[in-house]
């Protein structure tokens, strides 16, 4: 091969490589600025909160470095223990309730009936409504004196209830409100998973003599396992991060019966100005959330 031929071949190869890289570089040129902003907005507060958790100060002054003292103080904090217990109760009630109710609604919404699109929309709309708006609406609905729920109870001869103003009923009422607002997500995910199940698989099970209950248990539910694992992790994270609904309804009351972990750390950081301790609680909650999510994913994959 002559020198001129080698130069021509080399130029052709470089031209091909240049044409191959230009679209990729162009794509990165569009994506990189937004990616840097998103990573910066997520990474900087996380690092700053970690450094803050190692200091005894507020959001204005730097405070002194105390190392892991804020984390050690959490083990002797009785109020944090109560908030943790309230969060655990809420999680145990909300997560299975939302998943099971979402599955039941998805099975109903998967039927071929008239106005099915309207019914699906009605189920999903409460999910896209902000939790703050849901909480404000709940204050009127569950008001002990003027709420529509107590009015209905009195209309059928039953005594009125305290709901959000009763320490024994407030947490249960929050779970009911959360189920109304949060069941749309499991219903939609399960509905998509149901429609992805091969029809031949269900028909084969019925041909073999399987009834509706047996087909659901031995065919449909195993096919929905990935969706169940995803929804369990999603709802657990949602439950552990409960804040806005508590903030717009009870403010942790009555008698601190609805004070959950996130509301507790909000109170420590922004009301009592113990920002270092609040940041430590936030990182402890992050570690627990990560552990629970990893355990659920590991158990679901077996």
C-alpha cells in the first residue's frame, strides 16, 4: 500500500470515528448542564447535612465539632423512641393495607365493564393530589363538630368520634387518609402488571380445571411478584418519610400521638434549632430506609 493510500485510509477511518462521536458529544452537550445541576442540588445538601450532623450548632452559627455525639444521643432520647414507635405503627398499617387494597382495586379495574376508564381515573386522581391539600381537606371531613363523617354517624344513630383530635384515634385516621390518597399508585402498577400477564397462561390454568381462586393464587399472584416487591419498597419509603400529612393535620398532636420521625427531626432542626441533632436523625433514618429496602429486595428476589 502506497503512502497516499495509507493517508487516504487513515483519513477515512478518522472521519468515520468523528461522525460516530459527534451525535454522542452533542447529546452530552444538552444533558450535561442539567445533570450537573441535579447532581449538585442532591449531592451538596447531602454532604452539608452529613457535616452538620457532626456539629452541635444551629442553621445560622457553625457550632462546635462534637463528632458522633449527636448519634449517641439518639439512643437515650425518649421522644425519638416514641416517634419511632409511631412511625413503625403507621408503616405496619399503611404498607400492607395499601398493597392489598391496590391489588383488589387493580383486579376490579382489569374487568371489561362500561366506563372503566372513568373508574380508573377516579382511583388515580387522589394520588396526584398533594398531601398538603389532602390534609387540609381531611381537617374538614374529620372535624369532630362540623365534619361530614360525624354528621353521617349521627344520622344513623351512632355517636360522634374524635378522629384527629383523639389520641387513640389520630394515627388510625392518618392511615385511613393516607390509604385514600396513596392507593392509586399500587392500583396502577398492579393493573399494568395484570395486563402484562400472558392470556394463554390464565386460559391454560382454567382448562386444567382451576377455579378463579386457584388461578389467582397459583398463576396470577406469582406473576405479580416483581410488582409486589417494588410496591413494598416504594410504600415503605413513603411511610418512613411521612411528614406533610402530619404537618397539615395534627402537627404531631394530640399529646404527641402522631409525632413521626421526620416531623420530630423537623421540630428539632427548625423549631428548636438543634440542626446538628436533626441532621443526625435524618441520616439515621436514611440508613434504616436503605437497610429495609435492601432486605425487602433480597427477600423478594429469592
